[in-house]
C-alpha cells in the first residue's frame, strides 16, 4: 500500500521547495541586473520589528516604495567631445604638414636601424661622402645609418598625438635621388623613418 504523508508534512515540503525556487530566481535576477549595470532594489523593502502585545512578542512588517539606480555608464550617455588634431611644430616652431620638405637638425644620435645593410654607416661632415661601416669592427650599435645634419626628406604622414601616444609622430621619406633632395648627400638606398618634431626643421 502507498504510504501517505501527513498534510502538514506535505505543506512543509512544498513550502521549502517554493522558497528554494524563489531564492534561485532572485539570485538569477540579481546576476542579470549586475551584468546590465543596473541595481534594482526590491519593490517592497520589508523590515521586521518586535513589539510587545498583551505580554506577547509579535512580528510586524512594513514596506517602502522601490528605488531604481542607474549606473554611471547608462546615466551619462552623452558622446565624448571631439578634440582638434594636435599641431606638430619643428625645431623652429613652424607647423609641420604633409608634403613639406624637412631637414635633419644638428644632432649626434639619430640612427636608422631598419635600413638595408648596404646603408649601414655614416657621412663625412665636410665632403658629405657616405662612409660604410667597418665590417671588421661591426657591432649591433654600428649596424645602422647615422642620419647626417641637413639630410632632407618629404613628410608623408603626421600622426595626431591627441588620438594616440606617438613619441615620433612625423613619418619622413628619404629618397635615394640626390637631385630630389638637393642636400648634397648620396644615400645608398631610400627609406622612411618616424621622427620627433624637434628632430627636423621645415625647409620648403
């Protein structure tokens, strides 16, 4: 024969299951609200208190209206203001734009490591003749082209430093044709290089 449970026991089991399901649903709702950036207080915030009545303690409950709080992500939905592009200025304070001819300022440390091996070396400061690196004493530091003072190139790109952090925002192309540059140097090969604005000066 089937065993029958008392009605009171069945009600307790049903209440326990209902309470567990409610707790699971509430946890799921809280998780969804957290992912959406919204914090929702329950519709009625119940508060319990104990008050004596006829020498007996009774539990009383009160409720409060709901409140809805939006995160700052949703509250501040205004698009950011556009900022003007940063103007790059050369060593003399002149604005640098695409298409200008620029020249390398006096220095002793601007080196191009990405050029072809045939361009590794330096230039004679007086004759402007190219001096290849010494193969017998070649090192990592000498495997580059030391850019000479007055070497000319054309600006092909000026990056906006307000939009991205670029220490060398000016891209200059140095052609191999001396007549194109008109600076007296004869480069073994053409190359392009990113430079800082204070490493060049506008000549045209």
